[in-house]
C-alpha cells in the first residue's frame, strides 16, 4: 500500500484477522515495520474519514487491532522516560520542575 518508511526502527506489527474489514489493503498476519503501517492507516483515514470511528483510539495502531513485536532505539531528542513517540509531548506532574 505505501512506498515504505524512511527509516524503519525495528518495531513491527501485524493486523489481526478479526479487524481486516477496517483496513482494506493491509494484509493480515504479515509483519510490517510500524512506520509503514502508520502511513497505511493514515492513508486509509485520509481517503475515507468515515472509517475513523472504528479505527481511532488512544493510539493510531490500536493494540486490540494489531499485534506487536520487537523494539526500537529511542530517536534522538525525545525524552528517555516515554515509551511511545506521542508520549514525548506529555508532561506528568512528577516530570515538571518547580
């Protein structure tokens, strides 16, 4: 579906068969770099915003829709105590300096 990620970081995901109807064009049970799947899901949502109700959640790649494996080194410049890229802008009270 996509032309591929710019730089795959090692984390992979695959679509669970129960949710294939929400993600046309993404093969089930096939491991892909998460960067590629994120691009594919964004493309699906851009092409059909009506699908967003079944796809969107706290994360773009929902843990109930996708299975994950592997790990990725933290990109430079992101806080080391955050586990996901979109966590990097969140600041907990315990992280704030008084």
